[in-house]
C-alpha cells in the first residue's frame, strides 16, 4: 500500500524522475535543459530567478536587479501594457515566487501594478479590477528581453555554462569580442553583423533519385551552403556532426 501511494503521488514521481533524466539531483541553474532561441540577457534573467533558495521566496527585486527586469519588460510585448502601470519602486513592483510545479526550480515572476488590468479591461466577463487597485500579473520570464537584438545563447561558444549576470547588464557591455558559432537550428540573419552570411548556410539540400539500383546520389544546393550549415552546427555542439550526417545519408541511399 505504501509503494502504491508513492506511485500515485505526482510530486514523488517528479522528484524521482528529475535526477535520472538530467543526470544529477540538484536542479539549479545547470538544470535548464535547452537554451533554444534564448538570448544572453534572457539567460541572465533566468539566473536571477533561480539564484534564491526556495526558502527565501518570495524574493523581491531591488536596485540593479529591479532595473534589469524593468528594462527587460520594456524590451518585450508588455512595454505598453503592464509596464506603465507598475507600482512605485518602494512598493516592490517585481518579485520571484514559488511556481506551481513540485520541483524547487519552478519559479514565477510576478508584477504588481495599478488597475484596471490593461489587457482585460476591454474584455467582457473578466474582472479587470478597479482604478488604482493594486493587482498582480504573472509574466513569463521569456517575455523579458524578447525583442532584444542580441546574440542567442546557442550562438556564443560556452555561453550555456557561463554566467551572464551581471556582465550583460553593464551599460558598456558589447557583443564584440565574443566567440560565435552556428546553432544547431535555423536562425535568420535579421541584419545582425555576427550572422552575416548565415542564410546562405541554411540553403536546403536536394536529394535526387538516380537511375537503376544503388545509384542514387545527394546533390548540394549551391556550393558549400548546406555542408557549411551542418558543419557549423557541429562545431557549436562539439564537432563531428557533419561526417555522421553524411555517412547516415549515404547508408540510407545504399539501402
């Protein structure tokens, strides 16, 4: 009966599954599974969110951390909604709270603002609050710095295990001097200098069917474009990917 109760307890299942799936039993900063499409300033936000121990929550931001989060909201979709209605600094407008999921890494970013709710005020059937009422909103941490035109974590060598806070918050911080690599997924150039020529690296590879048995071949789609994309992703992830992909494709064609 005791074993059956443990199996039915979702929090127990989550605790038991976490170390096996990630290879360690301490779900702290290094427990983030992927950084896909997360930029360097968003990683700094995540570091601040995860730094306080669960016993220290709620954790109210102040000084440089508060300024960093406010600027992050300004670089996101809520710069014209909740940002103008945040309460004053001394009323602690942003804080980190415990999340709803069982693991200790689960955190929420909460905003305190003056009502009515800028998103719900024009919606029927929703309580948008009263004028001047202090309300709260849970904002996804990925919305902070969502529009910031800076490098992604997967574009910078070893950025995934390099602390970004407080370095990227400095006014004189620049991307110049970073070691860049090609992430293992498509990222458009967007006119950014460190991505110059990136679109040509992701030109599609055409697979043509030859005549007769075993005479199929793989044709490049213009020069070194396709190979460069695979090779670049391999270099960013540790190397050796291009050879494995080409060998796998050749073996598949022979079969």
